[in-house]
C-alpha cells in the first residue's frame, strides 16, 4: 500500500532499523511476560454501564492503531507496550511520538489538544490526536471511518465478522462486545481501531427490555441459584469445540458415579473426560470456597474466576458451559456492570433489587431451558462480570438479600436507563401498552407545569434529580440534505425489518418500501409527543413522499445516521455516541437543509433513571422510596 509521508525516506528507514535493533534487544526479555500479564488483565473490559465521564483507551489498542505507520502489531507490542501501563497516558503518547521522531508534531498537538503526563487518555481525546497525526503524516486519505455491528471473530483467523462483511484486524487489540455497533477506523480492509461505541447497548439492552413486557409470571419464584450460560470468552457464542477449566483450589469433577480430582491451578480438559466417560454432562466444584475459570488448551486463563459450580454439557452441536452461583453471588457480578462504584449506596441497593427481580423473571420465562440455563452473561439478559466485583456493590446486594419488586402478586417488569430529560416515559415509546406502574414520572426537584416541551428541552437551567448528568441536556447537528443517501439507507434498513416502527408513503399516501421514490429531503418535525416529552411520531418530509418514525430507538438510530456533531450540557463535544442519546427532542429545520436537535436524556427513558436514582439517594431517599418513585404501586417483598 502506498504511503505519502516522510516516513518512507531512506534516512528515516535507516534510523528506524537502528532503533529497532536496540529496542528489540532491550525488550525481548520482557515481551512475552508483558503479553501474558497485560492481555489477560485487559480482556474482560466490556461493561453494560455507560461511563459518562470517560472511555479510557487501553495501551494494547495501539497495536491496531499504529498499523498505518506502518508498524506490525507484534512490533508495537515488542517496542512500545512493555514500557506502558494498562491504560494509555499522556506520557505514553509522548513516548510514542518521540520514538517516531515527531518532536515538532508533539509540540503542536500539545498546544491544540493539551494533556498531562499522568492523565489517562479518553477515546475522544485520543481520536483527536490520532486524526491529527494521520493528517500530519499525509495518510488521512487512506483511512476511513465506518460503522459496523460486531458479530464475532472468524474462527482461527485474525479477521472480524461484522454485519457489513469481514475485516482483517489485530485480534488482541480489539475489545468488542457481540451485537454492539461501533464506529471504527479502517485502511483498505484492515480495521485499525475504535473511534466510538455508538451506545446502542446502553445500560439495559433495549430490545431485551421490550421483550420483557410479554414475559409475565403468575407466581413469584425466587431461585436459590442462577444458571448462567457463559459466552463472553467465546465471542458470545454458546457452543464450543473444547472446554478446559481450572480452579483456584482443588477441583472435583463428576459425572454420575465417575469422579476426577485436579490440583489447584491445573487445567483439566473436560471434553476429553466426557469422551472417556461417555458422559453428556459434567459437574465441577472447587473446594474451600475456591473459584473456577475457563482456560485455553495451553492452560492460560481466558475468563473471569467464577463463584459456584460449573456444568459442562454436550449435544450434536458442541459443548457449552453453565456457571451456577448462589443468586446473591450472581448479583455481585451484575450490579458493577450496571452502576458505577461511586454511586450512593441507596442507589446501588435500588439497582440490586431491580437486577434480582429481572433475573427471577428470566428464570421463570425459561428462555434458556435448552441450555439448562436461566440467563446468559451478555446484554441479552444482564452483563455478568465477576471480575468487576467491588465492595460497594457487594454491600448493596447483601443489604437487600432476597428482595424483589412485585406488582399485584407478580414480579414486576423493571427497566432502567442512564438519564432522563426531567421525566420518564412508559412503554408507549416502544408502541406498547402502558401499565399502571410503568408510566411517566417527574424527576424535577421543583414542581412546574410544562406546556411547551420545545422550550423545556432547550432550557439548560432545569433542575432534576439527574440534572448532574452531562446528558441531561444536549444538542446535535444533523445534515439530512447533504447526507440524504445515508438517511434513506437507514430508513430502508428499518423498513426491511417489517417492524411496524415507521411508515413511508408517496405524495398520494400510498405505502412504499423503495426509499428511492422519496425524492429529496425537505424538513423534519415532531408531530406528536407522549406526556413526558418523548417524540412518538417524527415526520421526515421529502419532495416525493414522507416518513413517520414512531419508536424511540428508530428515531434515535435514523437521525443518528446523519448526525455530524453532538454536544453535552457542559458544551463539550461527544465522540463516543453516534445515535441520538434520547428521543425527547425539539427540532429546528434550517434553510440550508441541516437540522439542530435539542434533546434531553440518555437511553430509552422507561422505568428507572440511574442518575436519577443516585440523585435521590444523595438527597436522602431510601432505596424503597426510590423504587416507589420510579415504579409507583409496586411492593418490595423478601424471600422467606
């Protein structure tokens, strides 16, 4: 591939070779040790909670980004990464630029994008520096930004599977979650690194949450243990070709009358045992309160260390693993994935009750019965991350042990999201029926009547329990006229799903599915809102027809396809979300074919605002009061 920078002059190549030889001797000894330690500590970083303050870049990701220089990933790992910590810092950036002999650029970037030596670099800041570096080197034309939905890795290859095709990549520098959408930098067919996580899997999976509306149980069943189908270490796939496990203490493995014992930290090939014993199931327990992890065939750890027992099953499709911890111990690994440790204890208790209620409903629904499981460990249910356990979350779980939220003798359907616009919504934003306890509630700290939501959503002085969140108010700039092909493609993608979440008609009112018939973009307006201010009918007018969007996620996704910038309530640009944060919006259609969107909130808006819960807790409300606020008429009961 042609490069256009001074890096390819003879003098630079000679200097680089000399530097390479020196560094190779210096770092060779620590290279493999750093790889083993560094990678395993960085592997399980995907969490469900959206950290609104920062998305810190891992040093390991440089192995992907720097391929454009061009350094191979192994070269970056040998020459640069051993001297860095887990997270990329300002000093690390200076170290990279110095190694590349880019002192002039370093001075320039320090002036325009300041950073401190000890500062952990956010993805937003790193991408600004990276794009400036690409321009400086004259290779920016070779790099494109695309959006893709991650569908796992091609087995046995360094290629990533996505909805738009397969891409070459450095697998060790990619930390994606199955099913989530990302904006990434690519050069040709090589994925270099992440620009943004679009935020489509915010807090609680919105599609999974919506499906919960139909999963009502007539009885309140609170299981003693939870059976969790483990997929995170296996690219979110249930079936495996091999299974190896080891324990922090001695393991006992059994199948019927057959037993096998293994010492601590000794990896056991469970598939081999199942073949020898002709067994379809193994049960594995660790002695003296030990934990169990999954290993690769070489015995290296590839997962969290799990509490409870493990079960390995097989059928004609392959093997799978189910972890069975105590219900409360399961929640130790769930709550940290949903809410940060820094939140007030009463807010964490609220989250614990919601998470416990949720898993009880899922267990009763039996969706994973074919796998002898109640839930899986991803956003399809609740993200389960035992490696993220912390004292604050454990205290919250223990303090609410056995407590669930009920309504009229049934387990309540509980939903949660990051931040409201000042009001929460009911399921009508999903085109579903509203229930008595899932309805819009006010989070305003001062009572006021809202007669004009357009003005309300543009008011940055509104005070609410979650108004401290940076997404309580935000603005977005859209370019629907100049990027109308993107807009039409996003509309077409949703029409092809036959979801009923939008309609497209020509000028005669005839329903159409071919967006090519719509003509040119004209304007965009909110036709209807619910009582909480969320748009439930947004009209996009074209010269040859019109499109009505009815579903909150469809509104956010389709408008996000032509979003050119997003600014939070503090005036800071946001680079980590590429769909609209929420659907409580006010629209200004401008004469040049662009739009300004004024909005409030982050997430679907139904049920509990997590920032709102924290605000209420800091104001002195108990978790019971917080639950009543968000789910009026419900009752907290405790398992006998």
